[in-house]
């Protein structure tokens, strides 16, 4: 077992995703069974007491890998020495709130958190932004951390990716483990573009296994893209355990590597690949090698996929321009 614990900071620790996430991190599912973890929980002052309750429960699990839990209401202290930052806490859209209000409220959270990461994070820091609008919040945080390479700030597309795997497995009557290389392009929003063109099911091309283009266009894509809203409708609250699970999948693959020949979907800063404007944080097909994400290059995109990505990217550019207008980046 490695002896130096990895420091993992989780924001919004007392929220519903936090409650589903922390126990999985502490049990070793994030970084593997040989890596001790130190948890640092960041909350707003009103929620610190609830975070303390969660910390008591973490103690009561007697996780052998858990090397300590500290609770903060100050971002600079919470991110001091952080190796893995999970930025979950965000301002939800309230009644009567315009999109600009939401972006401004989140700018007030993710700007200072990015600055705190810039000031105190470990050199190998990796950040996953879960709080919505995740791609733009990641952009805001990254822009406030000029000393941290931009590709260390990622946004979560993995929940959409896992949703796509599940829909394809159910449609074709196989286990989810038989479905590989789906891509979720663009924004984590209803305008994302879930793409099965290069996916395989049981080792065969997904489009020929599914053999139903109308189902892909009229059922699969909208089901995956609108799944977040469907969960809210059914549960009366947004996805929590599945979001936490996706965060664990994302960081585990980032740190430990993606399986040979397989990619996943990651919200990563664009280098101009696939025509996505440089600097925007977009969903791409990615592999992780030696602890770093790389965009899978050279995939042929159908006209429909290009159009779907263009619509999604237009939304990202609009969000970027809105936060620039508000001087948040
Ligand atoms: P929640 O309301 O249950 O919890 C959010 C927590 O964040 C609260 O405890 C709140 O006190 C805390 N918080 C607010 N501002 C903070 C700040 N400045 N610093 C630290 N903590 C702060 O919400 P949830 O269900 O846990 O969801 C969290 C976020 O994740 C939401 O924005 C949600 O939309 C988003 N989400 C994203 C995905 C995705 O796939 N990217 C999936 C599901 C949910
Ligand atoms: C999700 O995808 O479940 C979340 O981002 C919640 C939402 O608002 O869609």
C-alpha cells in the first residue's frame, strides 16, 4: 500500500451528490484499493453542521483507507495541497432566476474556487466540475487558475456517457460491459450530441447491431439528452447516486487510465479538435494515458453528428460569451 495519502477536496459535501460520493471515495473506489485518502469537505457556513454529520458517519464506517476528514467553509483552506478537486456545490436555478443570474451566481462560486486552486493546489492537481452548468463553471474556474494547465479542469460528461451505454445495452439485449466507445459531444445540457457511429456492441459496430436509425434519432438521442430532466420529474430531485458514480468513474479512469482500445466522454478544454473553438470546455471522446486525458483524433463524423455538435457548441459559446460579458472570465 502506498503510504502518502492523496488529498481529495469535495465541494457541496453536505448535498445529495456529496452524500452519495464521499463514502465511495473513502472506501477506495476512486483511487484504488492501495491508496489512502484524506478528505477535505467544503461547504457554505449554513451547511457545515450537516457536513460534520457526514464526517461522523465516515468515521463510523472505519474505512481502512481514510486518513482523515477536515471540514471548511473557506475555499483557500479547503484546496490547500489538493490533488483531486471535485467541484460539486453550485447554485441551483431558483424561481424567477434568469440564465444570466445563474451564471453570475456560479461565477461567484467557481471564480474564487479556481483562484484558491491556483494558490494552493498540489502540482498534479486534477479537477472535475460537476455543479451545473458544469462546462462553463469549469471554464470559469480554469480562467481563475492561470498557473494550472487548462486541461486539468474537466467537466462531467460521464453521466451522459453511462446513460447512453445503458440505453444501448437495453435496446440490444446485452450487458452494459459489451457496449463501448460511445461519445457524448458538446455541452452537458439537453443540447448534447450522443453519438453511436463508432460505438461497438459485443465487438460489432453499434449502428448495424441496432439497425434502427429512427430509434437512434427519435428515441435514443433525446432519451439520453433529456435524462437529467426525466430523473428530476420522477424523483423530485436531480440525479445524485448516478452522478456520484459517474464522478468516481471519471476520476478513476483519469488517474488509473482507460482500458486499452476504449474511450470515454470527457468535458475537456478544446484545442480546436473537431472544429470546436479553442478554449471552450466541450465533451470529446477521450482516453487517459499516463494520467492525462487525450482527445481521440480522426473519427469521421456524419453530417448529423457535425450538425448536432455545432448546435451544442453554439450553446457553449453563448455561455462563454455571457460569463465574459459579466467579467467572470
Ligand atoms: P444539492 O443542492 O443537494 O447540494 C449542493 C450543495 O452545495 C449544498 O449542500 C450547498 O450548501 C453546497 N454549496 C453551495 N454553494 C457552495 C459553495 N460556494 N461552496 C461549497 N458548497 C456550496 O445539489 P446536488 O444534487 O448535490 O447537485 C449539485 C450540483 O451538481 C448541481 O449543480 C446539479 O445540477 C449538478 N449535477 C450535475 C450533473 C452532471 O452530470 N454534470 C449531474 C447531476 C447533478
Ligand atoms: C443531470 O444530468 O442529471 C443533471 O445535470 C441535472 C439536470 O439538471 O439535468
